[in-house]
C-alpha cells in the first residue's frame, strides 16, 4: 500500500507522469503491452475453479468425510485384518464406496451446474466504464468493459458507477463514494483531486483522493487515473485475507 500512499502526495502532472499517461488517456500502442504485463482487470478469487478442483472440493462435506472414515475402518477390519480362513469381505466397503460416489457426484453436479448458470448470467450483464484513450490523433471517450482497463487509463466517473480499479482522483465535482464494502462505514466519503500530505500506508482508506475497486459513486462526478488493476488492488489483496503494507517495486511503467 506504500505505492498508493505515494500517489496521494502527487499533484496532477506527477500522477500522469508516474503512470506514463496524459489527461487525454493512454495511446493505443500502450494498451497491449500493459495488458500483457498486468493481465485482465479481474480478481483471481472471483474466477470459477476448474471442474477437477470443484469435484475434489465436494469431499470436504462432513457426511462424505464420515463415510470415508467408515470405509477406512471397514477396509482395515474386513479386508486387511480379515480371517485367513474366511477371506476378506468386500460387501461392506463396496456399499460405503457406492454411497460416497453417489453423494459426491450429486453434490458436484448441483454445484457445477449452478456455477455455470451464475457465470452465464454474469456474462449477460457486462459492466462497462467510461474511459478516455488516444486513438491516433483522436481523443475518444467510450464505454469499455472493466476487464479491459490497465494502469494509466483515464476514467470518467458519474453517480451510480462502480469503481473498477484502484484509482487516483484528479478532478472531482461533489464526488461522494460509498466505501462500505472496504470500511464497513455507511456514510459516503468525499473525494477530491487535491494532494494529501503525510498519509501513512496503514490509513490508506482515509485518502480523500483515492478511489478503490469494489466501491461505488453515490453522487457527483469526476475523473480518475487507474493505478492498480485485478489482484494488485486493495480489494484483490483483501480477498486473500491480507493487505500489503510494505513497499513493492513500481509496476506501472509503460
């Protein structure tokens, strides 16, 4: 979070220079290299796990674990330690095995099908953001899917917008942002484009000129420059259960 704290102290020209962009946005030739470096603007933990991982996860069910325990005990007592004269008895362990297979298969199919339905619904509802970029000699402001954002993009914010990345606000008009997802506070936070001096990294959410992924614009409008995307955002770190409070090498060069 030290890098974010550094951006709070910069004036507008310094913000643009640090992110190798301009008020007109990134050039078209900068986009692909930045996307290859930073990847899609998605948080890893929001992506569906592979089918094999989902299948193995179904074994975490307490009922399945109990059946597995019973199966192990039956194998030891009825097969491994079976009376040599009577021979091993596979009936009990086979019955338990069939019960485990049916339970796991049904649970996996239900969760896999519901996950596919959820992904299909998300694909139908594509979230976009108003982004300014330079296309040759022309400056274009258009709606882009949030997954396509890269550090250095210039974003136009308005009431009702979701904040799609960690961003430095450079212009604000009565801009109020709901940060309840990150702070738990119901009151919206006012955002401005003014530099903030002396803010410690562990108080980064108090920055009046930063907007964070996962929050939303309540009222007003503004312009902001993307600093971090995807897993590099504050929200991305929170989903892993920790927040980085130490400096890390800058990764925003163009």
